DNA sequence: AGACACCTGTAT
DNA sequence: ATACAGGTGTCT
């Protein structure tokens, strides 16, 4: 479920609730969800801060520079509770917390059980495949059209949709925000990743930043499962222009939106606002 | 680049 | 019964 805006919203919702709290007990209720480096114990560690990299959450624990790396995949959720939890189906990990005599609990819940929590020395997180190979963060100042073009050039011949979903090209986009960004930029998901003009790359980079920022401002998109760390839904789903709207009229031109599978994912786009051919109406007449 | 795997729930 | 879902890792 969660893409960058949802993961960032989870991070922001949990950060003030969890910093400074010490883990007093760990229950791993399902095999294979939580893995802890054999040299480490979570019990007794204090949450120093929570960072995000792409779609990963990184809980920094002290003392000893320990990192709890979390990927929520499709349906992972954290629930913060200030009362003892009544464990539900699909609750997989329970952390009991204490600070200045107060108690709290953090539950990891995941219907489809695709998500993973890994605990390891902070210095070794570079060994986690996936995290180590992530592309640049789209919300840092250095992200611009030039950088995007250089990253897309790594996937010259693949479709732009496939390239934007590739976390090694750019970190954080998923199916919703790839489609929303391409629509807002007026670029077809089927364009070759290496075919963007510098002006198009500038425009797409700017729009990716704006779409993700707007979605974070809405606390994410809640269609099915997604909620933040306090079980609160986002509301960017009310601003979606194309995702999930196949067959419905384009909100810009009225043409029915096209729904098709690209890069193995359902993709929605406007055949008029996002022409497959790079801007035919603006091309200079062919001359030889 | 594509198929399939990992899972469960929901909608048709 | 079948299709599909905010993701990604592995194998053709």
C-alpha cells in the first residue's frame, strides 16, 4: 500500500509518540516477519529517532547504534497504543515501551504479511539489498530535471512507467504517484525512459516533487488499507486525477482515460493529454 | 521485459 | 470461481 507519502506520514505520526521510549519487551507472533541480528537484543534499547529512505522506515536505537529497518510493502501498518493491546488477527510483532514510568505499545499489523522488520547494527544497513541500491530521494533540494534525466538514462529503452517504479532509478514512487505524476506532466507512461527532452525532464522532476508534497500534505492516499501510526486515514484519494479512474472522463479534457497493464502494473492515463508520440502537435514540420 | 512468487481480503 | 490490490525479489 504505502508509497513515499504514506511512509513519510507514518514516520511523522510516530516520531513524537515514540522518541525517547525504551523497548521493554518484544513479542514476535509470526515467524518470518521480524528478524534480529543474532548479536543484538531489542529489549533495553531506546528509540532515538525515526528516519525514512524511499519507502523504508529506519528506527535509530541507542545505545550501540542499532537500526530497525521496516518495509511495509502492501499492507503493513504500525499502531501506537497507550493501552495494552487486544491482539487481532494479522498482528505480527508487539513492542512494549516505557518512558518515565509510562507505558505504551507498538503493534505491527500486516494482512498480507509481505512486510519485513529487520534489526541490525546501523553500520550494516548498507548490506540490505533493496535499501543499499535505492536511487535518489525526490524531495531533497538536489533533485532536479538534470538528476532525473541522468537516472532515467540508466533505463534508456524501458518505458517511463517501468523506470519510475524502479526504486534504483528514483526512491519512493509506486503505482499511484507514478501515474499521477505522468498525467500532471502530460507525458505518456509508454514513452522510452531515455527519450525525455531536458525541458520535459525538468517539468517531470518538478511535478514529482509537487505531487509527493501535496500527497504528504493530505497525509497520504487511503483507498483500501492505508492508515498512519494512529490509525488515521489520508485524504489524497479525493484528489487523484487518473489512478483507479480507467474508463472515466479525463478531468482536463473529458476523453475516457485508458487503463492497461504496463510494467506489470495497472496503469491509467489520458490518451489526449499524454500522447504516446512526443508532442506531435508541437513538432516542427519534417524537413529533409 | 515478463512471469511468478509471496499472502489475504474484497468485489464481481 | 475469478480478478484484483499503494511492492518487490527471483527466475526465465
